[in-house]
C-alpha cells in the first residue's frame, strides 16, 4: 500500500496551475530523491502549482515564497498539516501550534538546545560516534545507514531522554516503522506504541526526575505554577522523536554519499579537523545542498496570495531543497563550494518554528565526520552495491548505503 490518494482538483485551482507530481514517487533509475524536485524546475513548472496527488496540495518552488510560507503563520499554519491528510493528527508541541500559543513550549525547549547546552553534550557525542565506528572500522566496509546513521541520532535521543542504551533496538524498530512504513494499520499501531512508551517514560521522570530533557519537560511549570497539560507533554516528546531522528540519519547519508564519491571533499575536511570554524563553514554548505526535509503548511482562511486563490485547509509543501538552490539567492547554486561564506539556506526552516535542534544537528554531523575521518580517512561507495531504497516524502533519503575502504 502506497500513499496515492488523488481526489479531483477543487474548483478554485486554475487548470494552468495543475502539475502531475507525486513527491513520494521516485521513478526507476533515479538515485537521488531530491532530483524529482529539481526536475520540476527543469520542466519549467509554474512557481506555485497544485498537484492532485496525495490528497491534493500546492507546492511553492522559489526561495521567497518558501520563506513566506515559513514566516507568515497567519496564512500558512503548522496545525495538523500532514500530506496526505491524516485526521485527527497529534498537535505536536511546539511545531504544530501557531504563535502566540507556540511560544509556551518553544520557550521551554529553547534553553535545552542552545550552542552552550550543545557544547556540554560534545563529549557524549564523541564517545557515541567512536563506539559505533569501532564496531566496523577494521572490517573494510559497512552499511552506513544501519551501522551508523540510524543508530547515532537514536542513541542520542536515548541519552537526551535519560533512557538506557539497552533500549536502542526497541527505539530503532519504533523509528523504522514510523519513518518507513506505508501500511496504515502498522502506522496507527506504531503511533500508539510510541505514545505508550512516552507515557511510561514521563510518568517515571515525574516521580524520579533526572538531569535530562524528559525530566525538564515534565517538571516544568506554566505561568501559574501548574504542570503543562499532560497531552502537550506527550506531544512534545513525540515531536522530539519525530524531529531529530530521520532528519539527522538522512542528512548523514547524503553527506557520506558525497564524501565517498569526492576525494577533494574528504581532503578538505581532513585538513580542517582541528579548525572548527572552517569545518563548520564547510558543513553549512553540505546542509544547504543536502536538505532532506519538505515541510507542510495548511491555509488558515480563504485568501489570495500572489494572485492565486487559496482555500481554507488547502495544504502547501515547502521543499527546502528548491529554496536552497534558487539562483536569485545563491551564486552558482548547484556547485558545492565548501568555502561559501554567505549561506542563508533554509534547511532548518526560518521564522517562529526554526529548528530548535539545529545546533545539536550540526554538532552531530561535525562530530561524526571528525571521528570517522580520523579512523577512516578514505572510503568509497561499494561498487557492487549502489545506494538503494531511495525514498521521497517529508524526509528524503536512502535505506541502504554500502561503503568500502
Ligand atoms: C539535519 C537535521 C535536522 C533538520 C534538517 C531539521 C529541520 C527542521 C525544520 C525545517 C524545522 C522547521 C519546521 C517547520 O517550520 O514546520 C524544524 C523544527 C524543529 N526541529 Fe529540527 N531538524 C533537524 C534536527 C533536529 C534535532 C536533532 C532536533 C532535536 C533533538 C530537532 C528538533 C526540532 C524541533 C523541536 C522543531 C520545532 C520547533 C518549533 O516548532 O518551534 N531537529 N527542524
């Protein structure tokens, strides 16, 4: 079962703005899921278009409109946005709530992920990366996704939530079903399972708080000194699970795929292992070019935008990969320039919902790369097993990436 729900386009959509495009569908032979988006630009589709696939939704294709979609929450809401629509859908805290209510959980979470807070996690991140790499460095090869890129952020999630490492297999399985399954029954059960785990976790942390994020969320008090509503606490835990795993896994996958095929890039990073500023600048460019997330918005009321009529509840997709290669904003946008200095990419969003975990995400990538290049300075794609299981959707990536050295 795949997600191809296709009602007829509604009457307010002019025929010239309709494009046949399914962002879950990766045609045979396409090895990079982002290419389905860039193919749209090559086809010369309208800058804002409507596709009847996946329940029907709009797509913004240029930087300015994508940024407007992020910033203008009075028109473009984050409340219950999934494409294709799933109703009811958890109101994720704070991502699924518009300002000003959004600020309640945003303020609660922001201090936990500041650059200073993330610096305090570096030792743990380094140990985790080393521990994983040690398991395969001497073997001459690995499947980068299952051996590293999936385990690393999931283990980090366990650490942040004060959970035991023994639970890694259980969480890997929960994440695998959540991010990859297209079976509606399996998906529904999986969400129930994740909430059941969060319920037990937060109840335990409420009784025995520790020095972890789950404890900070459950023991926080609102302006009147009361605990936040229990459902919001669970929804916040759910968001952290959803936001920080697959995004990191697939960003790592894209980056390692590039490093494996680009000796000059490996050299560039190896030469800067002890120069964090230059290292981070170069990583920033890899975040621009390898932007895995396509975000959703929902129209709050009937409204005209750029001469186009939108109706309340219409869905809009903001594909970051297109914004990040808009030639009006980035010089030579398809070239990877590891010394690019002005880099206003939108990989972490912009505006009120800009990624709370961006400093952690960057640090996870940086530490992984540093530890990897120290142990495995040179590596290639396995010539016998090209990257496989390429998928589109709200996060794009690969199911397998075999490397050899
Ligand atoms: C490469 C990795 C990541 C990418 C590409 C990414 C991308 C994004 C984007 C585009 C948004 C904006 C969502 C919107 O506007 O609707 C966002 C929000 C968010 N991200 Fe990330 N993210 C990453 C990693 C993380 C990590 C590691 C965490 C935390 C552990 C995290 C936590 C969050 C949270 C809590 C929000 C919601 C913020 C709000 O609504 O105020 N993210 N992320």
